[in-house]
């Protein structure tokens, strides 16, 4: 075929006929076109879900700090003894907010996933900061939520100490969230201020609007269901429908038990006829037999037992006020008081009670629970029970009480 007989190539289509690339298509994954991306994956959805997620994370962060400081108080920290349900409320809110955050995080990640791999991956310093904060934020939040959820079930398939690690990672997660919000604030404000239509001057995208609203409704419903499913640990009225609550409230004398007497290795010591509770106030010491403790004036108090895993249960306690027991030995002039257990070792075989709680009328060396002598697993022959304190600090199987000088 001669050159003159070759077919002339078709001219390129006019600009109006060319396939138009939708705005933002350059941000998509390689090989993915904009039409394959659900209109529900919009900045408006990501922003609204992100706000709810941010509120849940903030509640988790603040209440988590409180819980950690109650257990490991800095010198400046002060925690009140009243109202008696305060720790029950803060720790319950911590766990519920954490569980609520799980479906919100999943929806948030679903909404932004195609843009997580936007090009350029590095770009300018601001873009790099955004990418870095997202990576740290997503990783730390997944870590916090998964380990926190496992903690509610007392399941620890790792080697690190949960409490200190969870506390440290909380600052990483919250700091990354703050950086991310600072970087994305203009986008969030724009997404929330813009009418829910396609582009200015064009008719609303009804399918897109319906899809976005469906995602938001589903995210809200999932968050509510997740919260209710775990809240029965703290809110008694929800206990029957909280199907995911690890603690039902069942146990000896109507209370759950985290650590039994056999696990603590104190069964024989606690039942021994030679048991004595040693009280040390200054230079004065007295060793009380169990019969002497029972013979002292008894006080009753309704105090919930609340644990770091998020569960709590109200209980009726009776025993000797700590301030009265100290006064029976010597003059208490203030200061913290140490409570030691018969348990020979362990992270919580002793606790330090602040003066605020020592002098409170509801703080007891408890001998009875819900109208019965303490069950061995609940701390027989006697235990500490103080308002607004986590269960790990309510020392069981008491062996000694000493005023710190």
C-alpha cells in the first residue's frame, strides 16, 4: 500500500466530547476511577463522623487520665471522696466512650480510605505532616481501642504491662488527633458549611445525599448499639440488654471477683485462728483479733465497687470506720495511710489511702457485705472499702494498716 493510500488517522475528539476527569480523581488509587467511589465517601460524612469520634476520644482521654492518676497520683493531684459514685461514673464513661468509638472509627476509615493513598504521598511539609499524623493517629487509636476492649474482658495476649502502656499511648493518640484536626480544620469547616448539593448552580445529587445520610444514620445507630451493649456494666437498668458486658454482676454475695483467695495465695492465712490486724499510728501499735474487730462499733455504708475494666456494682458494707480504728490506737494527725494485704506479692498487695478518704465517714475496714460476713474471695476476714476508689485499691485480706509519717 502506498503512502497516499494509507487511511488518515481520526482526529482527536473535540474538548466537549472528551471524557472529563471528575474533580479529585487525581487523589484516587491507581486504576480506580471516580465513578467507582461511593458518593457517601464525602468530606461531609468524614467530617461529621470525625466530630463524633473526636468527642468520644476526648472523653476517653480525660477519664483515662483521671483513672490513672487515682491509681498513681502525682504530688499535685487531688481526688474527692464524694460523691461515692464518682469513680463509677468516670470509669464507666471511659469504657462506654471507647466502645462507641470503635464503629465510628471504622466508618471514618471507610469514608476516607481512597484518599489515604493520595498522590503525592509526601509532597510539601504541610502534606507530609498531615500524612504522618494520620498514620500515627490510625495506628495508635486502633491499638488503644483493641487493648482497651481486651482489658474489659481481662484478656491480655501481650507481654507489656497494660496500665502504663495504655496511659502512654493515650498521649500519642490524642496528640496525633490534635495535629490532624489542626491540619484538616479548613477542610472540615468547608465541608460542614457547604450545602449538601453537587456543585454551585446545579441540582442536588439526590442519590448522593441519600447515601451520605444513610451512612451517618448507620454510624450513629452502630455507636448507640455498641454503647448500650457494654453500658450495663455500669448502669444497672441496662444490665439485662447489655449483651457484650463482660461482667454480669454475679458472684459471691452479689459482686464479681477479679482475684480469688486461691489466686492470691492467702486462703490458709485468712482462715488462721492466729490472724491479727496490725494498726500502727506513730509510735503506737495494736494487733486486733477478728473477735476484737467485730466487737468495735460498726458502721454501714452503701458504696459501689467499681473496677478499671469498667464494671461496677452497688453493695451494702458494714465495718469499722478507718478514722475510728486509728483513734482506738493513737492520735491520727493527718497524712496518707498504707493498707497491706496478707497477699505476699503482687502489684496491688498494698495501697495508699489519701487523708481525704481516711477521714471520710464512709471509709471502712469492712467485715460484712450485703448482710453477711465477707466471703473469702471478697477479702475475709476484713478489707478496705472507700468511696470513689477503683477496686484494685480496695485492698483485700488486710494484714496491717499504718499511718505514713
